[in-house]
C-alpha cells in the first residue's frame, strides 16, 4: 500500500506542480509519443527476456502492491515446522516417519499445520528436497552448507532476472524519449514553411517525447525495479533460514538450537527473540 501511495505522490507532485504554474494536462497527452516510447521499450523488453522472465515480471509487479507475506507469523510457522520435523527424526524409527512426511507433504499432518509455508511452493520443495538428503545419506555439515548455498544462488539469480530487465528498460527510456523527440523535430522541419503556431506545436510534441522518456525512467520503472528487487531479497530470507537450520541439524545440534540458528538469519523486523522460540518449542513438546 505504501508503494502505491508513493506512486500517487509522484504523480501529484509532478502533474500537480505543472498545473499550479498554469499548465494544461491535455498538452501532455500525446498518444503517438506514448506508443513510440513505451511501445518500443516494451518490445525491447520482450526481445531481451526469456518467456519465464516475462511471466515472473507480471507476477512480481503484482507482488509490489500486495502485503508482504513474510510476516512474524510466517516465520513462526517456518521455525515451528522445522522443530517438529527434527523432533520426529529424534524419535525411535524417526527417520522412516520423517520420510513419510517429506515424501507426501501435501497430506502430512505436520506440514498441514503451517498453511503460510505450504503456499510457497518453491520454498516447500526446497525444504523437502534437502530434508530428504539428510535422511537418505550421511552428509557433513560443510557439504550441505555448500550444496544449499549453491542452490540459493541459482534461485536468487533467476528471481532477480525481472528486476534486472526492468532496470534495463528504465535506463533505455530516456534514449527512446530522445528518439521520439528527434522524430518530432523531423516532422517540424518538414513543415517549416507553415505558421509559427504549428511549428511551436510540433516542437512541443517533440519535447513531450523527451519528458515521457525521463518520466518513465525515473518516476516509474526505476522505482519499480528497485521494489521488485527488494521483494525478491525478502523472499530469499526463508531459504537462508532453512539452510542455517539444516546445517545446524546435521551438526547434531538439538532441534531448539537448530531453529535458533535459522532465527538469526531472519530480518530484524520479523525476528523473534530466543525466549519466544523457546515458548513455541514448549508448546509443541506438550502431548
């Protein structure tokens, strides 16, 4: 919501200021210039991006204006899920029981207690794949650390592609604005023998092309690319949390100390205190 308010504030300051000094908004409405600049920019974005990147751009732009899903409750569920899974593994025949939960997580009595985690398909697959690895083989802590770090890097790189593409689009818009302005000047030179009012109108149209390019860059797509990148980095934090938990778990730490290792990777605003996760663990230990 705050981002939407920010965009509205940009529009208010820019166009409101133009109107205060006596400008008419109709003068800025030039559909052909909008088509040339934003149409060419969109085409360049399509040419330079993969199909998967274009799909991600659509979904990530929607996420910019939605509520952050990585709340304190989300992290409570994420840490509690791992505590229960590790506690199961410590029981007699725990590895076999844990495997049944991991292999059929959609019907697992443990996983279904945590709907906020289950909504994130990519994260759930990351969890079950790597828990499966700890069950099926004896893996050293440094090995699983390196494996998970490599996987997180791949996920991060792919999820950041839309932000990079939008940043490139933003950087190209001032140039496309100049292109639109040059085309406007060409038309003006063709009608140089007409009256001065017509020449002035053509020059104004050309200048609007430059304005639209700069506006699209610095007021729209550059801020949006930053917002998309910020959201992606927030979405990567749960993967780092899982990594820290599993590394601690493989190092034979207790379930409580393992989720404490994951807790330390959570951002400050959502990070629970150690005393709080102790209380969660006590609640989960009750029969």
